[in-house]
C-alpha cells in the first residue's frame, strides 16, 4: 500500500520536469546564440510547471486519503470525543 502511494503522480511530474528542462535549455541556447527567445520555449516551461504541479497535487491527495480517510482513524476520533462529553 505504501509503495502504491509513493508512485502516485509520478508520470505527470516526470513529464513536467522533462518539459521544463527542454524549454529552459532551448531558450538558453537561443539566447546565447543571439537569437530572440521564442514564446514556444516559454510555453514549454509553463506546461512543464503545470504538469509538475498536477503531479504533486495528485500525490498529496493519495497520501491524504490513506492517512485521514481511514475508518479506523475516524472511529477512534469520534470515540474519544464521545468519552469526553
């Protein structure tokens, strides 16, 4: 179960990092060559950041579901609340 949560959101994060690296390398090479940096390279970087954020959110939701949403944790919480009342 822990291994499945570890790999959640891995594919979007991986593609995001690849797009960020390709976009930044292409923009730096064109800048170094004295050319105008195309908007396409900036679009690659922005898309990579978006995919990376989606992957991070997807992984965080997976860990949140197993830790907070488990029935055992909820029954313990409600049970202890009833005891104090």
